[in-house]
């Protein structure tokens, strides 16, 4: 039995392509933010809306520091600046920058974890018109960080037991 040919999506114009692209970004299971050359947010996907509680229309057009006014974003803002000025990518890891953005954990973990641990990838983008942008990909790594902490704690306890005996 042969596999049937998958249907081909017929994109007739730029508006259809933009609509498809926007829908793909909004349904991603990670946070996607695009920062323009003026350091203002130009895309804020649904994942970011749900985890931050901030609707896209309140985020778009503002800087991250204006969206998250009570959060110190020093390392992240510097990474965005370096990305836009020099094209430098960066990774903001939870081990060095705990809770870089004040995002909520998934509802099923909210009772256990007070904040979301996240890994943020900062990456330069150059559009077909030559415009320099910066993309942020935010991943929820709360469970991995908690598991790592638990393993470290258990290893330390085991080392203490070995030392005592």
C-alpha cells in the first residue's frame, strides 16, 4: 500500500503566507517574542500571553522593560542589545538567571512551583529588506531544573552518609 500524497497548501499571496506564519508562531509550545531594531516588541505569541498574563496588544510596541516594570532584566536586555547591534546570539540559562521573566508555570504545576524556570534563546534575524530583528525563544524548563536540584540534594545527602560511615 502506498502512502497518499499529502495535500499541498496553496499560498497564493504574501497575505496568506503572513497569516500562515502568524498562526504557526501563535500555536508554538514555546514563548516567541520578536524585538525590532528600536528595541520595541513587534511579536508576542499566545504562549507568552498565557504565561505572562499580558495581552499582545499591551506588549507590542513597548520594550520588555516597560512590559515587565518590576523585574530586573539586565542580562536579557544586554543580550538583546548585543543581538541587534552585533548580531550576537545568546542563551540565558536558568542556572545563571533564575526566573529571567516573571512568567507563570503551567496551571498543573502552579501549586508546586512559585515561578517558571526558563531558558531563553536570543537570536538575530535579518529580514529580506535588511532589517535587523532579535528573536527570543522562551522554554519552560521548570521540571528539569527541579529534577536537577533534587538529584543534587540527594547526591549531597548520600555523600554525607558515606562520610559519616
